[in-house]
C-alpha cells in the first residue's frame, strides 16, 4: 500500500481564510498531502487587519501536539504564528524528537502591519527554535530582525542567509525578495551553495497570507519526499500562480488563490482546445 504523505502545521487561525492554519490546510490539500494542525492562537483578522488575538492555553497546545504526534505519521511540519516564549518552549520540547523536515515561517507581522508576536518571543525564536529548523523562510523585514542587518539588495539577501545558517544555526535559509522593488527573486542557502528562484513580479494587492501559503507548499512537497531545492522550486511556482489568479475578496489585502495552479492549467487547456 502506498504511504500517504502527511504534513502538520502549528500556527494561528484566520477566519477570513487567507492566512495561518486555514491557508496551510488548503495548500496541503491542493498538493495532495494529508493535512493536520495544532492551533496556537485564535486570531480575529481579515483582509484589513487584526482585530483581536486569543492565545490557546498552554496545556491545550501541549495536548494537541501529543495527540497528533502519538498517533499520526508526520513526514514534514511547519510552524507559523508562535506568539509567546512559553508557547515556543512547549513546541520546541515536543518537536525536538520528530524525525521529519521542519519548515519555519517566522511570522512576526501580518500583511496589514499588525504585530503578531511578543518582543521577548522574537529572541527565543532566534536563539532556541531556529537551530531546530530544516529551513527558515523569512521575508526581508523578518530577515533583517533575525540578522540585525539592513537588506536593500540581492547581495544583502545572500549575506543574511549565510548569517542565519552559519551564525544562528538553521540548516538552510530561504530569503524571500518580495519586498525589494525588483524582480521577485528568492535565495535559498543550504550551507554550501546558493540557489535562486525568480518569478515575474505580479502587481497585486491580494497578498494576504503569501508567506503562510509559500511555506506550507514547501512543507507539502517535502512531505512527499522532494529534496529541499525541488520543494522550494515547486512552491515558488505554486505561490506565484496563487497570486496571479487571486480573486478580489475583502476590502484590504485580499487572499491568494490556493487553487491557482489548477486555474492556470484549466485556462491553458481551454486556450488550446
């Protein structure tokens, strides 16, 4: 019997469906990896911003983790919004013995600009969680915080990646270049060499949850046995099409289209029939 790939996400919620656990599970399903989740925070948010945050009690986070880990296969997992130090300690303890790739999306600020993590938790994430990761996927503001370096160019992105790997202890770093006013180029550094992933920059306000979706796609592909380089390459294609085919939902930064890859295929087939 063929083994079903299984992916776990540990993150906060988004009732509007564009980010967090909701985006992760949609992405896992679209890429045919069985999705599981542990909820860390219930977030009242939408395309215009974050209205309220309620953190799940620590014992309940721990119980969720134990329930999943003790019973289900986990072929890759990711973390998103981890808001407090105590929350991170529990998660670090639970995942330290998991024999599966760990993708960290170091969520600190929502697309709307709202802060999602305590300042003390940022330091714990950098010093204690980061060394456990198989790959960390910061955007430029997050990479600047992690490294303490200003990033204004492609070379700065590469420098940040080397610091994250060689000084902070991550096995690999994917620095996303979406905040630079150039071609949408991301750099992956695995400790030995750089890999670049370029895509057309798509002018769109519908970017709510892009970091969640991108890292979830990497996690899904890793759960299916892809190498890290292959997983990032495929995930870059996935998120590009998710932005390209996004619908204009909500009054703010709308969500991406988690079935954009199917939409692209359908339009291509229709145009060639």
